DNA sequence: AGGCCTCGAGTTCA
DNA sequence: CTCGAGGCCT
């Protein structure tokens, strides 16, 4: 079934894309990221293809050369490669390359690839005559570019004179390091000039400066990656027969090439390169937006030739977009364990950074107001190096007519009682007024059996829901009277599964005091505060009798936390639930303190995964020796234990010059 | 007031 | 795992 084309949407898209294209090309001042722009452009192109391939000027890629600079007709046409995004697409490309070579009666076993970083900068065409640098120009539309010799010459790594009197056209990528970019922007901010949106636009702006002195003061970098034309080579140098030899010759001639470029015998090595740099892409001074792959042998490149749009002998293997656009289909409200209402945007599913995203939190009412997100809006969605997708902004020019600002409802049916909700003055969140509702109850029971609390293996929210629905439980204590017979006839249960659940619940009866406290859903009581209270008071009975003053006297516990605990214990329903529950439980004596408290007063932070320990094992190893484990790195942290695939904390540790321990060093430290 | 830390929530994947 | 909000200490 072909979907009909929404003409209104098409018009809006055409206009929006055109607007942003102008901002980008003519003003060097884009308002939205390239990735978001690409997402809009590809939606527009798809719509237009459905409209019988009728292409308007709005979606033609590339920019017209700016009139302020003289034009340069390139001696060799400047192509850009087609993109692939997945391993499948890459391997299809590899297959096609080899098929075409075989069909042309060449030997496909000679295929190897050169792979390199796709640097996020702008292309520079560089011309030498008789060994002398004569011209640099931008790519422009591929055939005609702008003459930027005056600024190109200020790039310090670009030699003005070669050792041999050769004629040569080569191309490279001009970029600005992250450091230099922020230095420039800081300076511009001071004098009130508009800021550059990103390093690439700053590089473009610099290259298109009329005044070469300004360009020279901003340290442009250059990475040369291709040779287009080569004449009058001295006899002592063999003309290159492959991409790899071209790179070596360029290096030999003193041009800045990239040391990470690699010659890959097979497409599998290309994939390895890509995966390696997907992870490490943030460790370079320049931005990397993928890998460029070229057939190595020039003879085979010639065999493959060009399509109307791009060379067949190379391809750009792009990293997954971290920013894209999508449409908000609905805004729904969720009730959390403590009664906080969280609005969530339900989105048209979209692939971003390798995973499909269909929901994004909107946090709270203020955030919705700030963004003015409405149902039906097209939004820019970002998924940064981390995990959580975030709505950055609304593209207002794509808003359907007759929409209204989102109005936060006065009631939420899940909240129980009359469903009313309230926003506490000074807080961002709405909460359920009723403290006792089905939704809260469900969340608390789920939390009770979860990992940080009683840790009932294999029982999560799904099973709790089923048990609630069938009236098998309503309070914590009910869990402990369940039998396999009760469970085995429930939907999704077989006898074996029922037995497993009962066994797991049974095993959870023996628990340390702090885990029980965590499980009770007392406000402000998480793992740390629960541990403080458990260590100080030792038993439920003693804690229950403690006054607010007693608790607030504990180092690390203040008024607020103490009051939460006191309030909880003062509630009659809570008292009854707890009294019903306690007979089933055996509270473990706190861990035997190890005799050698070698780590007393030392604070640790763990990042990445260790081989010999789970996270929890490492944690309790440290704690049993008297050490503390914290979750964020600060100046007060003594050691950061870095496992494989560490997160940002490893870098933070380096920045703050905190001692870093490898797994090996760590395990000797805690051994015995 | 500021720095450090915990809580609590959201997310997706193997 | 990461972030923002907010608690606790100095």
C-alpha cells in the first residue's frame, strides 16, 4: 500500500529545508544540526520520490558558490561518496564491487580497501605548479568552487613549496580542533560577535574570511587524503598505482596525512576499523562522522568508474546519527513510585544511534512549556553518547494547523482517589494527592522485590501485575504465603516457573536490614541512607523507636531524611504492613567486619566492567575492608577502578588526577 | 554559598 | 549508566 503524500507537509518541508539550507550555506550560521537537517531532507526526498520523482530546487544538495569570492573551475571534478549506514549495506557494496570487477574480466581477488576517518570538516582542493602552492579552493558544487587561496595559505601544515617541481592537485579536509573552536568562540563572545555553531562552521567561516590575518590567527588543521592529478614527477619517484601508495607519496612530499588510515585486505577488516572508531570517535581533536572506504588499486578504480552521482569505487560508512527528527504522536502521563507524575512523549519510531526510539521523557510541565511541544509537532531528537533520548526543540515551521499548547491535566486517573494531582510550590513535579492508589501500590510492590531491596530473583513488575490482577497479593507479607499451586494456573505460568518464583521468594526471606529498609519505599531512603540507618540502629525495633533528633544525629543523615523516616513509621498503615511482614523475615547480622581494615577512609569509584568481579562483588570487597564506594568522581575520590569499556568517569578521573587502578591492581589491593 | 553526594527516574540491550 | 534535583556538610 502506498501512502498518499501529505501536500501540506510537503510544502512545509520544502520551505523549512530551504530556509535552513540558506542559513547554512550563505550565512555559515546554521540553527539546526547537520544531522537534523539530513533527517528533514531525507523525509522531503522520500515524499518527492513518491510524487513521481518530481524534484524541486529546495532539495538539491550543495551550495552555490558565493559571489564574494572568485570562482575556480576544478581541474578534476570533486565527487562525494554515497553513504552506507549498516554492516549489511557495507557488505552489499563490497559484493557489488567484486561482481562488477568480475564482470569486467578483472580479478576480484585483487580487491583490497583503504579505510580512513571521515573527518567532519570541509573539503579543500589544493593545487601545486612546478612544486609551488598556487591555489586552494572549496568544493562548491563539485565542479566550481570558491577561491580561498589567501586563507588556505595560512594553514601552517600546508607546504608552500615541494621538494620537487611537480604539478599536482590533491584534496584534503580542513578542520578546527575542539580546543581551538572553543577558544575562538570564547573570544567572540567577549566582543559580542555571534558564536559559531560547531567546529566545522567555524572552519568554513575562517576559510571564507576576506582578511587572511584573521584566518592565520585561527589555527586551521588539514588532513590530505587524495591525489587527483600528478605530472612532471622526477624519475626517482614511481607514480603510485594504488590509493595506499598515493597516501605514502603525499606523506613523503610533506603533506599532512592521517596516521590512522589503514590498508584492509578484506571487508571484515573494514568493519573492525569502523567498530573500533565508533567507540573511540570522541578521543580525536577533530570530529569523525564515519569511515571512508576506497578500493585500493587505481586500475580497479578505473574499471568501476562513476554513476551520475558518485564514484562506484568508494563509499562513506557513516556513524549512526545522534540527532534526527520525528513526530510527537501523543503526550502521556506516568505515575512513579513516589507519586510523581512524569509526562512522556510518544514518538513516531525512529532509528537513532543504532537503536529505535519511540518514547522520550518530557520531565515536567516547565520543560513542556519551555519547548512548547504539542501533539503533532515535528521535533529534533538527540541521543548523545549516553543512553537517554532527549527532545531538543520543536521545528515550528512544520507544525500542523489548529494545534494548541499542551495543557497539563488536573487529574490523572491512575492516581487513585478522585485522581487529582497537585504541584507543590517550588517544585517542578506534580504529584498524586492521594498517597494510596493502585498505581503507587504496584510500583511499591515491584520495588520491594527489586534488586537493591529484597532481590527476589525472576520477579519483576510484570509478575507483580499478574499477581495483583488475580488478587493473590495486596501487601508485602502476602508474597510469602504464595504456593506453587496458587501460581501454576496463571497466564504465562507453568509448574516449573511457579516453583521457581516460590523458591526465589523463599530465598529472599533472609535479608540484611538495609535491603529491607530500601524496599519499604520510604522517601529519601536509598541504598546509602538505608545503610547508615541500619549500621547505626541495628534493628527495625530500635530504629522504630528512634526520634528525629536521634536519626539526624547520624553523620550523613539530616533533618529532611530523618523526618521522612519518622513520617513513614508514624503512618498506621505502614506500621501494620511492617508488623505483618516481619515474622516472615530473618534479618541478617551485618557483615562481619574484616579484621584487616586496610581501606578505612578510602573512597572508590567503579567504572567499566571487571572480569573477576561483578559490580556488587567489587563493592562489597571494598566495603568489607572499610572502604567507601561512591558513584561520582570528585577531588575527594582516592581511587577509580577502571574495567573494560569504561564510561566518562575514567576521563573525569584523569582530569582530576585521581589514582586509576586497573583490575589487576585492584584485585591485589583487595586480595585476602 | 558551594562542593559533594545520594535519590529517583528513564532507557535500552543482551 | 547518566542526569537533574535537592540533601548534607563545611
